[in-house]
C-alpha cells in the first residue's frame, strides 16, 4: 500500500458515489450543456474537473495561487450517501467531538461539500455516544429532610450551629519600640430555628478561651440544648501532632463543662459539607 493507491481508491469511491445520485448531471456537464433546473445542484454552479469529479463553482478562481483547490472548489458529496456519514465521523473525531460548526469547518477545509451538511452533522452529533456524555445534563440530588433541630419550636438559641472564623491582626498596645499586634478569632453562634446570630471574640484557639466564650454566650442567650458543628481542625483533636492551635471539643475540660451545663455537642459526618445547610445554612 502506498499514498498513490490510497488516492486512487479515494478517487474511485467518490466518483462511484456521485454516479449513483448525479448521473444525469454528470452527462450534461460532460457534454458541456446546462444541467436541469430541477436539479438540487443548480444553485452550486457545478462543473467537472479533470478527474471527472463534480465540484462546486464559485468566484475564487484568482485565489488558486495561495488557496488549495479543495477549499476553492470542494467536491460535492450526496446527502443520503454512506460516504457522507463516514466523512462526518472522521472529521468529527479529528476535532475531538466539538460542535457542528467546527465539524462542518473541518469538512470544508478538507475539500468536501456535503449536501444538507447542517442536518446531517446535527443528527450525527445527537447519536454520538461520547458527545451525549460530554453534553449530558447534570443530575440533581434531592435534598434530605430537615433535622428535628431545625423544626422543633422553642426559645431562640436552643439548638445552635457553631463555627469559627479568623484570625485577623489587631493592635493591642503601644510600646516604646512601636505597636504590638496580636491575633483574634471569632465564634459564630447561629440559632437553627430563628436564624439569629451571636458572635464572640476570643484571643486564642484554646479550650479555656472557648469555654469562656460559651459562658458569655449562655449568660446572654440562655442555656442551649444542642451544639452542632463540622469536624474542622478548629474543633477536633486531630491537630495535636501538627502543632496547630485548635479548640479540642473532645478535651476533658470541655466535656466536663458541657456535661455540667446539660448541653450536647454533635459533629456532622466528615467530608459532608452539605450537612452545613442543616446546621448553620
């Protein structure tokens, strides 16, 4: 097999494809007469080239010095031919399963003019499995029922969602060498029923500062039955080995305080950010 044999085979297939559909047009063009006005090719100004193929006419004859012949006068391919489907499949894969315009542009650049190309390419893309996967609609997850904490009537801040944010730099005092800066964090308390918000500022992420913030919160808002939070590094003791400051809710001092105040602390499941909608969202 060689390049010449492939070109001869391609030329033979295209000529046979055109003869099956446009035999009358080929006879008229070979005799040098005009084709019938009822022909589907009448608007394309067709002509026969030196190899016996029907090509599209046009007004770009003077551009042959820098444009290839295929782009100036593309080969006409019948609409219902199996060759048209093979060509669409080939050039649709060459443009990596992109849209109709790019596929049609690749066919035109290759020197082919498909009759009814827009509908053929659109129907081919609709049946393409890869395109259906790439352009498929995203599935929508149905949300679960709200927890009882969000629906149980009661005083504000009976069921509380809790989170921290920060730190930020604040100016604490002035010294002879300048001003001393320190970090501050904030504890965000959210009522799960009324959506009210309470914020407490703390000086460090330690159990003692956190317990003091809880005491200030309870003295102002009353006793909370349930505290709910995520398993972030601010609330769990998994950061001990990393030397990261964290409020260890599982610490003994915090557990004792919660037991004495009659409150329960609930963690959301790990890696479940959507549970925040039930707790604080």
